[in-house]
């Protein structure tokens, strides 16, 4: 007994030392990676609890206080939402703390990049505390998460538009034949991939012998958007470029595919999964992994964006190719420029908005909860999958349509309102 106690103490001490070593090794450059790791950990914890926590939660009186015990799916959804709420509060608190941080001399800069042992402890305590909250709070968070998820998807679309316009402007700015040829080749590859992908969509999701009018409508609408993008982009009045049009076309086609692939597996028009009734552990793991990677990438890209909500003191603030802002908002003369450079070296302004970084992770927490719970609905077997069910289908389709609308708006807005800067 004494030997076992000593062994347990040694293991605990080693674990603590290992944690301290890891968190102390997190530098300024790796802080964002650490936040990604914490966010990915929250998704893994939520997925594990979704699979195993239902029997335990049925015995908690303030959660299961119903006259008739709900189905197992209700407890699975509730577990995911509680973990997500803890994650949401963690990043929201950090977002409020980081409001107004403009340079590295601010004491809160150290909070953003350091104190990782305390952050991990606070995160764990927040997640645990969520399981002591009444069900009414969780229901309110569930409703709010649907709106927060929509906002997160909107941020994704804006970032994509900014990225493709910036990419095009950079290559065109070289003004060399090589880059023009590269632009043409990339555009051609994107269009070939788009039309090939569209053909596969017809093959997979409109099987013969079934009435699949809805799937046909989704695919045809996507192809219409592809042609509209190209026509508007090359119109002499717009003077756009074919590269952004081709990339947005491919992205909208991908969104159409992900929407159709999210249809319930017992749906007769989902030919991609019609022979796969059973769900393997590998399928679930792959689905979770792709979800984690996509959400984390989007959150990091949005949170560290130099064109969205950058602090005024940031050297990269005021530049947004998608909106036509490529020069400093307040140009400086040469004398002021040298003085400004000296101040920059002294104050070391932050290169992105810490507050916005955490806000995006907060929205991503809501979005990931919706993915893991099928947007808080269960459609038979789909309740066991990641991001499967009719709500997921419509969210993807609406996102594709929103992407198309925003892209077209980014082309025609400067023409419709020439006196305004976009």
C-alpha cells in the first residue's frame, strides 16, 4: 500500500513537471499554436463525452430532473454543449481582457502570450463548472450558438474573399509575363476541377430511378453561379480578374459537395453513402479530425488576420485588398515617417488584434458544438455522426449562396457607388 502511494505521488509529480515544462516552453511565436491546441483539446473532450458521458449524466439530479428520462441523444447533445459553453466563456473572457491592447508594453500582452499553467487550470475549471449549471442556461446557449455559428461562417467567407483578391493583386502587381501565365494556369486548373467535381456531384447525388430534384437544384444553382462569376469578372465595366472567380467557383462547388455529403445516410439520393449503413470508428475519427483542422485553420486565419479589426497602431492595419484599402489610411510625410518608425521600435505595436483573435475562437466554439450535435438535432443514425443531417445541409448551401452574393457584391459595389471607398 505504501509503495503504491509513493508510486502515485511520483507519477503525479512527473506529470506536473512535464506540464510545467511544456507551458514554460510556449513562446510569443508559439502562443497561437498553443491556443489552437487548447481549442482542439476541447473538441476532443466534447466528442469523447458525447460518446461516454450519457450514463453518468442520467444520474446527475440537476440535469436529469425530468419525470421521464430523455433519450440518450439528449444527454449526448447536452454534454457537447456544456463543454462548448466552457470553451466559449474562456475565450470570451480573454477577448474582453484584451480590448484596447495596442503595443507589447501593455501588461495584458503578457497575459495573452504567457501564464499558460493558469490558463489551462482556468479552462478545466470552467468546463467542469458548466456541468453544475441548470438546463435552462444550456438551452439558451444552444439557441445562441446557432446565430454565433452563422457569424463564424460569415467571417470565413469574408476572409476567403480577402485572400483571393490579395492573391490576384500580388501576382498582377509583378507585371511580368511569367506571373500572368501562372495566373492563367491556376485559373484553368480551378475551372477544370470545378466542372469535373460538378459532374461527380451529378453522378453521386442524383442516382437514376429516384426523384432527386432538390439535389439537382443545388448543383445547377452552383453551376449558374460559376458562369455568373466569370461573366461579371471579365466584363469591361468591372475589369475584374479570372483568378478570384475561378477560386470562388471551386469553393462554392466544394460547399455544395459538403452539403450533399451531409445528407442523412438513409436518404435515397445520397448515393455516396447508400452502401454504408454502419458507421465505423475510423469514419467518426476522420470526420472529427477534418472538423478540428478546418475549424482551427479558420479560427487562426481569422483571428490573426491583418486586415480584419487590426489595431490602429498595427503596421498592417488599414490594408484590405478585398475592400480596396491598399494604402495607409493616413499617409505620413518623410519627417513624420522617421519619427513614426522610431516610435514603432520603441512601442513594438502588436501585429493583430488579440481581442478579435479570441472572439473568433469563441464563435468557433459555438460552430464546433453545432457540428458535433448535428445542429442540435438527431436524424436517426445521423445523430452519431459529425456534421450530418438536414440542418447541416442547409447551413452549407446558405453559406455557398452567401459566398456568391458577397463575391459579386465585391465586384459591382465600386461601380454602383463610385464615390464610396470599398
